[in-house]
């Protein structure tokens, strides 16, 4: 009722003004010269068009009223590519887009760096320093971090194995150079007081395995107990507590509570909760250590497994200008990387990509600020209206992030008309098929007809992307809602995509 009332009041005020202009122009038509009459008529028509643009089509108005959210909380754009705009509601109002912000980050990086951009992680030694007959390096082994957003533990193992194949066995110390980024470490608990959740991982120039450990719970049916296993099996991480064994049917992924503490230089994962034995083996991922500490622990584990020795340990430092590369790893391309980011809405990877853009465009030592400036500069160069935008960390995991539906719609239109269109669109989740919309929009003719990015935060829901209509025409859709009741708009967004897909 409140949403319907607010919509009626907003629409009524606009239409009343348009009607008043019409009446005035009619009453005084005989008194005005012809040019003035034409100007008045044009003004009335323009006002009517603006007012109409603030209204929802009847099919969508009913779905919106069911949300009981005021229309003033919605920003919406629907436009046909190379065709007319169908709907525009509050499209110039800056709003928090949640994870839809990743679209701006990934597009600005894709168009600013190129689809073939990749990250290189390199091991180096001092000039003239080669392993002796026993495999010992006289000086330090250097590691130049490249900011790879998806350096896997398997990739690091391959790098270390290549070192062993080149005769390196005994290392006095490992010096890690993270200078491509500046001070970018964040407190994982600052956003929502959930410091062990992987979505809160801090960005880092040398992030391995996204910084998260896997907790595997194996069932012991005879003893009626769950056996926790840490993967990778780092001695620096210990598990305390237990998960209660329950009878009955498995009701989906078990809810396991964890709490990370420290004791004697080790990280302690306190676990609790309950899970039916019928669930079988399952896993959860958690942050247990800061990124630099986690990398150092994984390095020590893998190097020892490969038969290597490490003297004084791992420390931060700079690679000498005359150091010589020994082995290196090149990541997947940026075009492949943004598919992981957008389809699965990976926060820390998006943040790392934004920092990379800042490092390339504004120099090493990249920060959130230099990344923001780089992204906005790329978009401005494309003619995108970014007035009111605040990209912040680039992932949307921020309360102060802002963009406008109008500007994002412009960006999607720009992307569509470039040679990079296919790479960008393929990074988005396909309705009813994969990613964050795998379980949405699966029925009827809408499945597979939309490439979308979703966004969800407390008080914020957003959806944006491309929709293929039944006519064969393609449409751009942007919907952003900021309201304490934003969680109620999911059904409206689904109705919106169906409505466009029917066009």
C-alpha cells in the first residue's frame, strides 16, 4: 500500500504539472503568437515524456507494488540496443549497487588493459648467484609478486618444482617483493564482523589460493563423529572443538560455525555445529591467517615436500635491479579471469583487478584510490557519465560505493559496440544456467536469454546486464534498489527480466 501510494503521488504530481501546462497553453492560445504557442506545446510534451519515464509499465507496476518498497528507492533503466529507451526511473540517482559494481571494475580493466593481459609471478636470484653442487644459493632467493588474482597452490607447487629442476635446493631466505601494490591490506572483520569468511579476504600482491583454507569433514559412521581435516595441512593451523553427529536426512549444506583465534604463533580454528551423517563428506572454506602469513606457510610446506631447505625464513623486501629471473608463472588471461569474477561474484579477485589497473595506469604502489582514478579515467574516455560514482574497492563490498543506473546503462551500451563485447558478455552469469543466477529464471522461455550480474548487500539489491527479447532484439537492463526492505525486490527483478525477454 505504501509503495502504491508513493508511486501514485509521484506520478500524480508530474502528470498534474503536465496537464496544467496543457490547459494554460490552450486557454491563452488565441493571445500568443504562433512561435510561442509551438514552444509551449513542446514544453508540455517534454514534461509529459519526463513524467512518463518515471512510471513503470502496468505489468511491472503490479510486481513492484507487491514489494511494498517506495518507488523512490528504485533506479531502473531498460533500453533497446540501437533503439528506444523503454523505462527510466530515478536513473541519475547514485545508489549502492553491491556486487554489480564488479561490472564497472571488470569492464574498465578489460578495455583498459586488453583481454590478453596476464600476471607474472617470478623467482629471481642475484646476478651471478647460481646454486652450487649441493643446490645452495649464496644469496637470497627473490620473489617478485605480480598481483595475480588467481594464483593457485598447484601453480606455486609447479614453480617450486621448476626451481628444484634447475638445481636450487637450499635457500638462505626468501625475499618477497609486493611493491606492485601499496598498503592495501584490510581487516577482514571490518565490513560485517565475519573475519573468517572468504568473501572478506584482504587483497594482496601475492595471494595464493585466495587466502582461504579448506576444512574437510569426513564422516566416521561407526564412531558417529566428524573428523576435520585442514587442506593444505599447515602446521601453523590447528583445529579445536567438534561438529556434532546427527541422525536423519541431510537438509542441504551443513551450517558449521567457526571462530579464528591465535595461540603461540599458530592460528586456531574453533569449530562447532551439527551435521547429519547422511550428508557424507563436505567442506567449508575459511580465512585462518593474514595473506602474507598464509603464503609463507604454504611456501614452507611445499618447499619442504619437494626436498628443499629454508634457512632464515620469509621476509618482505625489494628485488635488486640486476636480479636475474630463474622461473616464472604467467596467469590465465584477463578475459578468462573476469569470467570467474563476474559469474561467481568473487570479491577479492575483483579488488585485485582494480589494483592492477591502478598499477598499470598510475604506476606501482597501487591503492584503492589509484585504482578508482584509473577506472573512472577509462570510463570517462569512453563517454560514460560517471557523475556521482564512487567505485571504492571495485568489488561492491562497501557501504559507500555508488553508481547510477544511467551511467551503468551507458557503459553496457559502450561495451556492446566494441570488439570486446563477446569477452565481456560471456563473463556474466547466464539466467537459469550458471553463476549467481543458476537457480533463478529457469522456467519458461527466459532460461538462457539473459546475461546478468547480481548484487546483494543489506539494504541493497541490484541486477544488470543484457537480455535477448523474443523478437531477436537485445536490451540493456539495470535495476538498483537501496532500501531497508530491498530484500523484497527479487521477485520484481525476475518479473523485469521476463517482461524484457518477452519483447
